């Protein structure tokens, strides 16, 4: 019957013209130079596609008590300090650290002497026949009148100063410090700072200022030989002389608290690549929030140039291994291609497949961020990515050996692109193997379609296996979604492979 004539279309003519235009600049180079240039282009393009490709799965802003909408995994190894938890523990230590108080045992005596001095000053004014003798302390004219009416009786003076000395000489603290005195304190005697003692339950051993002053007032009002008006005048003069003699030392307390807080070791968050931080349906805890923060801050705290250099070396090594395999492979090829052309075909298929995977993972992340369960898990949606398209195309055009090489390389890059890398690498490798087996077994017109269906069936099994391996709940909706995405991935594999044949 003869060969069927080859028809050309405007699209195919434009494609061939563009191809010749793109290849023409390379024709001036020697074959070896063209190999190096092409190798460099493959490395650069692939590195750019893989760069900063991981997704932390933290599109949502979680708060404690929220429900995790999709599984979150650590994209890389992370070691950082949990600042919030560290500060929380240090604050607890600060609160538990004993407050330091200074005790002045001479405060009561000095208050009594102050009252005596005011009494003596008034007496001198009267003896000097001052026209209007005045009480120099609190109480004013009323106190002066009361004292003068008792003719400066020394016995009364001794009795009043004894009251001040007795009440003011106890352990008296300011009412504002009552909360600090509910726990143990360090009491420092101002006369001998080296002598410190721990006082347990200080509130039960000491007196509040308001209580001490009320006690003095009651004692004064029970005095005999003084009228009620005179007693009120004495109260106004004597009560203000009762002052706290147990006083908070803020500097010493702050220093002690910071010293104890600094002894608390920093809380370190250590995450391993692919470690599951939270599963879908978990309740967000404070510990999870700290781990989420560590993942989100990874980009700011990381070393991007180290990442770029390491990625570049990895990609160079992978393509070098691919070239060596191509150079030394054995077996007949469907198309008669030189080693360099075969490598160019494999390399271009890998680059295009990597671009497809990058777009697929990005699309899955963006769709999942806007959906509800179970459509909000990008790991499930990414089962629809045609991981085996490149391997299927190489198997159709060259041979199964190079097709397996393309599939394995694709699987490696899928592991670097995906947040749960090892699982996606396994999935991509099995999918590519199924494509090579499917197209190698069937050599008919509908071979691509049959290979796509075979890949789809294998994808369904692998998707369910990976869900079970990840310990996710296998519900009917989850099974249908994962199986459907896997089957769609097989069909898309056939579509892209057929589209790449021209």
C-alpha cells in the first residue's frame, strides 16, 4: 500500500522554522562544545525550577485551639530556638524567684524620737512665751492645744512614745506589697546586709501598714485622762509616724529574677525533613504553633546561597550520571540517535517534566488553600500530576533503558519539589515504571492510551497505599478523591506524551 504521505500544517511549519532558528546559533560550535552548552542549559533551567520549591503547608494562620485543615510536614531539617516557650518558662521562674526586702529595725525608735522632738519644740515655744505656739508635725493647732492643756506631762510623753515605739517597731509592710508577701521572701537587715534570711509565709508573720496604724489609733483612743477631741488630735499627729520598715528592694529583686531566668536553658525546636508536625483534624496546640513558626521563619533564617550551591551541584551530578548512562547503554533503539542526541532528548524530557511537576505542585497548593476537606490537602491533589509523561515519551521514541533513566531522575526531582518528598518520589518512580511497562507491552495504534490507562490504574493503587502509609483516615471520600486524582494523572500522562511526540 506504500507509505502514507506526510502532511504539513501552518503550525508544524512554524514549529520547524522556530526549531531551526533556535538551533542555528549552536551550529557554529564544535559537537563537544555544543554538548557542554546544552548540559549547562539543562542544569541551569532545572536548578531554577527546583529552587525554593518546598511548601510548608502553612497557608492558614492558625491559633491555639483551631483544627488543622491539612497535614503539615517539615520541608527540611530545622533547628531553632522556641523563643515564646523559652520566655514563658523564664517568666515562670521570675515569678517563682523570692523577692528581696530590706528591714530597718530602727524605724519605730526614730518615729518615737520624732514625736518627742516635736513635743519638746512646742514646749520651748511656750516657755519662750511665743504669741502663737505651733505643733511642727501633723495635727497642727489641735495637737498643740491638747499637749499644752496637759502641761507637757513627761509621763504622758513617755506613754505616747512607748506606743509609737511598740507599734512601729514590728515588721510592717506597705499594703501594695501584699501580693509579693504571699510567698517566701529574702529579708535583709539594713544594719547588717550580709545577714539575710528566708522568711516563709511572711504575711502571717508581719503586719500591713493599714493594720498597724489602725492598732495605734485604737490604743490612743483607749487612753485615759484625754478628752475625745484631744485623742483625735493625738491620732492625727501619731498615726502618720507609723511607716513601713519592711521595704521592697526593687533592684535586688530584679537582679535575682534575671539571674534565675538566665539559668533556664533555651528550648530548642528540632525538626527533621518530612517529619509530620500536625495531621489533618488535629487540634492546634502551643507546641504546634511554635513548630509552625519555625517553618515559616525558615526562609528568613536560612542560608539561600548554600541552598543554591548545594542544589546546583546535585543537579549537575544527576545529569552527569544520566549522560554516562546514555553514553554506555546497550540495546537497540526505536530511533537511530547518536549518544548526544539521545541525551538531549532525555534531558529535554526531564526538564519539561520538572516544569510540569513544579506547576502541578504550585497549582495543588493554591487550590487546596481555597477548599474545604478533603480537597484542602495538596498532597492528595498532587496525585493528578503526570509524573510519568517524560518517561513514557522517551520509551516511545528511544528505548526502555533511557525511559527508566528519565523516570528515576523525574522521581528524584519530584522528591525535591514535594513537601513530603520520599512519598512523592516513590509515587513518581512507580508511575514512570508503569508507563514504560505499558508502552513496551503494547505496540499498537492505541498504545499511548492503553499506557495512560495502565499508569492511571497503578497510580490509584499507589495513592491509596501512600495514604495508608501516612496513617491518614481512609474514608470513602478520601478514597474516591485520591483514586480519582491518581487516575487523572495517568490520563494526563498519555495526553502530554502524545502532545510531546511532534
